[in-house]
C-alpha cells in the first residue's frame, strides 16, 4: 500500500511551521511530505522593511529551507505553482511537472493590492518578498548615484504609501539608512525628503490613541513628512499624484493593502478578496483534504471580523493544521482552531518602537526590545537555540550563494 502523500505549498511562516510539525508528529514511513516553494530559502516577512532600506544583511533575513526541515520526513522541491487540479488531487508546476497529493496545504502568501490605481503596478515598489524588497534598496542607491549627475530633486524624495505597521516600519528604517547614503555620496542630507502618505486620518489606523501620538511625535522629530487623509490617485515614473497635491518623486514604496492568491480564481471555492474561506479545522469546506492557512485563508470566529493576514495568525494556524492532517490520517479527533491575539509591535528603527502586548502600551526602547524578542522567539521555533543565538550576536546564517541570486 502506498504511503499518504502530503504536499505543502509555500515556505512562509505557515508552511515552514506546518512542515516542522509534521516532521515531529509523523512516524517513520507513515507519509511522504513534500514542501514546494518558489525559492530555496525562507525569508522573515516581518523583517523585510530592513531589507528594503538596507539596514540588515541578507543572511539575517533569507534562510536556507533545507537547514530547518527534517529531511528524512520532509522533501523540499523548488518550483513555482501554476495551478491546482482540486478534483484530480494534483499540483501543476511551471514547466509542466505534476505533483500528486492526498492532502494539500495552501500557504502561498499574499499578493499586493493596487486598488486599481493607475501606475502603481508599473512604477511603485512592493515590500512583498525578499527579492522585491532587495530591489527597493538597489533602486534607492541608484537614485543617490544619479543625483550626483543631474541634481534632480525627485530622485531624493522617497515616498512610502501606507502608514500601517509595515509602512511605518519602512519609514523608520529609511530614517536610519538615508543619512548614511547621503554621507557616502557626499550629498547634504537636507536635500533628502522622506514622505509618508496615508489615506486614513491618522497613522497606524486602528491603534490606540497613545500609540498613534507617540509614533507621530517620533516621525516628526526625525524629519518625516507625514501626510494623513491623503490618497494616491496615480503614480508616474517621476511624479506621484495625490488628492492633496503632487509629489515629484521617483520612489513610491507601496504598503497599502494585500489580497489572497489567484490560484482560487475560477475553481468554485468560496473566497473573500482572494482568500479561501476555511472551516474551524482550517479546511476548505468543500474539499476536506485541502487545508489553507496564513494569508491565503479567510477565517471568521462567529460573527466577528475575519482574522487579518498577519504572521501571528499563520504561526498559530500552522501547528493546528499539522495536527489535523495527522489526525485525519489516523482517524483521531481534530483540533478546532482558536486564535489568541498576543499583541502587535511596530519598530520605528533600532531603538524606537510602539505597540500593545497583553493589553499594555509599549513604546520607545522597551517596544523596540519586544519587537526583537518576538523575532527571536520565532527563530527559536524554526531553528532552535543555535539559530536564535546566531542572530542575537549578529552572525546570521550564511547565504552567500542565495544572496548572489537576488541582485536586482
């Protein structure tokens, strides 16, 4: 009798932790597990703002997948998913290869939502992946170099659209890095503008007033031009049009919204904004052998609003997903997923942060330290004490070959 085939799509937070959970729970020879990912590295999504600004080395953001999975129980396959045949239980990869499954986990991450705004897709930059974030930093460096040739002020105006957690974190890192680049290229820093545009009336929409006030004061103190109640109407190559005036700029970093994956389109699966609706066991209701977690899933508790597409949600869903796959195989009782919000913290640079943990407001150095603790906690789950200590002492994980592939 052939072994049960489990296929996991995506090596983000959800996919990696599900893989590790299955590696721990499955008995030798009980199932074949295949983890499929576009790249051979796992990147820390919650740290991509540092990659975008160039404030953290690649080796601390992108980590080789095979170092963190039990390769006796989990096989890694590098490939890009082009479609899924849900009725035939097959995943089709680019190039024509087909991978059969008995149980499938869809955890492919988000797509950026442009809301149909002209020029965003063509001219804006996305904090979406390691490669897209790395592209931002290369572009910023190039703008400093070109300014030395033509002194076009639009080259040194850096605009971040969106002042949620990701947008504010990108701004915080730019505040640190851009003065260094100005000094490197011998350009007076007063020539540089950092602008944060937000459609809502305040930055960090939905956060406590005290958190908003603190973050606003820090950004203002550090020279950031914050433009709230301002919508981007169009993005051109050298100009950003808003309903509050034009911003001559060649750099728009877009952090305004995400949506689910296109693989659910036209399949008959119920979706909301591209995210597949899942049941209490994290399964797609009409497909009891297909689980969906992280950014790809739409999970509601009672009449409450759906859970947001965050790392915290994915990290809580992944162990339950792994348990339920094993429970289904063995015919044991499944676990209902229950989400427990533990708080959120945004970094405003190495030494500043703001957020709420356990109902308590954190700000300043304490919040910045808590942000690091949260990151170290995940690294501990992923790779144990050795990985956590490498990052704590600044060593990271060597990825010279991987990093070399990501240029541009």
